[in-house]
C-alpha cells in the first residue's frame, strides 16, 4: 500500500520525533524527520512534503522564521504548516495563525487530536 502523504517533521527533541514518526507511519504517511530549521530547508531541496509539522522553538531559528522562509520559496509556498510547542503563550498561537499556520497544538498533545488535525489539513 502506497503512502498517502509525505510529512516533514521538525523538532529538536528526538523523543518527540520518534513518537510522531511512529504514529504517522502507522497511519501510512511517509515521514522525513529533522532537528533544525536549516535541515528542514535542506530537505525541501530533495522534494516537497505535503505537510510540515514543526516545533516553534528550534536550535537555529524559530518555527515562525522557518515558515516564513518556506513561504518565500515559490514551489513550497502552499505547503501547510502545523506548529507544536511546549512553551507557547496564547500570543504565540495567535501570531502563528495570523502568519498563516494551518494549526497550532500545545505540547503535550493528544495523538488522536494531532491525527485528526493532520487529516483535516491534508484534505
């Protein structure tokens, strides 16, 4: 059975990456995982994912900055974004949504909720 969609995971926490990867693969998504914004931008050179799920706080730049850089690439402009963050304030959620994020989930999050949001964004 072929993978439904390609998801790029960006988080500097290996445990979160493993959990997300395992969950998404069980639901038949193809997954690429990276730990920095620079690695995420490099991954876009190899192909475009159908969705980017990114932590807000990355070691090299913010998730907001990553989304801005992705949106500045013509062929990647329409890739949906879901932000995850453990340290988000309500203003971060509002800012992310105003900047064009499709969803914003606070850590810890429900796996079921994440999967529903992923499915909704990819419809």
